[in-house]
C-alpha cells in the first residue's frame, strides 16, 4: 500500500474572533502573569508551573518570535524579555501578531482592582481590529435597582438599552446554576418573589435559578426584537463552575422551547462536551458553536479536537474565538493554534481525498470569518 503523502497545512487567513475579553493594561509580576495561563484562580501546586502544560508549550511556541526571541525560548527568558520591553510594547507586538480582523468583546468580565483592562477603543488600536461589544446578561441584571414588583420590567428595559449597540448578549448561567434551563418561562409571581428575596439579601451575585431563567427568557425576547444572538458559556472554566452542569446537552429542552423565536444560540467552548455541542448544532437550526479557548488549552491536540467537533457540526455552524482574557499572549496563541490546527486538519482531509483543495480553502474562510460575519451581521 502506498504511503499517504505528507499534508501541508492550508492557509487560514482572515479571522473574526467572535468571543473574547480585553487585556490587562499594567505590568504583571511573573507569578500573576503565569496564573492567567490557567482557568484556575488558585496558586499552582508546589513544584508546578502553568508553563508546564499544553497551553504553556503553545505560548512558548508562538509568542517569543513576536518579542524578538526564538520559538520555544525557556519561560524565564521569555518573561525577562517581556519585562525589558514593558507591558505596553509587549502587548502591542503580541496583539498585532495575532492578525485579527474583528473582535467581539464580552465586557461583563472585569479585572482585579490592580489589573485594569484596556478600554475597547485602546484594544482596537492595539489589535488593529474592528472591536464590537457583547453584553453580559448577569452584569446588566445585577445593576438594576428597581423594587421586586418592577424588577421583571426593569430588567427587560435595561437589557434592551444595553444591547441596542451590541452585536450579541452572553449568559454565564453555567457558572451561576448550571445549564439545565426548563422549557417553561418562570411565572411572574415566582420572579417577583425571588427578586424580593434577592434584594432583601443585599443583591450581590445573581444566582437564584428563577431569576436566571427569567433573565434568559428576557434575553430571548430582547434578541428577537433586535436581531441578536445569545452566547452561552458551556464546558470547562474556572473552579466556580461545576463541570457536569456545563454540559450543553442540558440546554436541549430550552433550545426546543426557544426555537420558534428564531434567536440564534451560540455554545461557547464546550470541551469536553464538544461532541454534544456539535450534535446540537446539527439537530437545531438555531444552534451554533465554537471551540474557543479549547484550541489554546489542548496544545498539539488542537487538530484532533477540531476534527471531533467537525464529525457532526455543520461547517456553516462552527465559529472561531480565542476567549482570550487578561494576557495578549492568549490572543496570539488562540489565533495561531486555530490556524495551525484547522489548516492541518483540512490538509489531511484533502490528502485523504475527503475534500478538494477548493473545498478546504472555502471551509477555512467559512469557519475562520464568514460564519461569524453572517451570524452577527458584521
């Protein structure tokens, strides 16, 4: 049997990052910087470093050349060079090297008081990309000060106002209660009672399931009126999340119930439930998905994981995102990993006779940018 020819990665050029965050604007200590390479908010175990991971290897593969160093430079030398350049110059180089066309930025995630994030205008300047806002539902709801009786109406009005200039809204229901949202809208009496208890308790973090489910259905109504998608965190994240409750298949009843609205539901990240997300995208016309930060965290396995997602996900339903937060490195790693992984996967398909060269280039354009442009009307 003749050996299969070695595949050359196809070019994945233009990228629309349909879900990301801003970056820290100040100089970080080495430990603080390394801590942003993990989803954990805990310090590493003794003798362990976030650089000794698949994402750590990816950072050392893709980022040193942007700072004038060879690929795979040791972490200590990389960090020293970063300090030498300064946070602003390092960020400028790393973000420019990512080569993004458009960034859709979730503004609901804030930094610590000593780690201010770049405003959207400055992020746009640093990336050279068009930057648009994604509004986080829970952040909007937590700012509403109306009394319990007026809370349902006030939340709808606040969300409509916040989303008027945005390209999407986003829910972190997976973190607050889990994704098992019921198909039925909560009764108004239940919402008012839950709002009263939340207000009486001093407001704070919105975690009551009745209020969260009311907020999600409110988003369906607002987004149907404005023509916007709803993004939902699914899959892995920081320790605030209970992983099995973030399985996107738990949303199935809600997806069916919301389908008549026509509002697109975009499942973010998904891993290790990326096959469930792919099934939902195949089964329901309103569902879309991405691999998100999984592309960065899986390191050299990115092509394999993308292949698992594309076993079922329609090619017009898969989007690109970095979910980068805090570190400009995560923008460059996210884009480089995705380009390399998708390019290698499609080249393998072509070498195996599964698709033509024209098919491969067309799919790369769709997944990298065109699907997002269509979905978000960019």
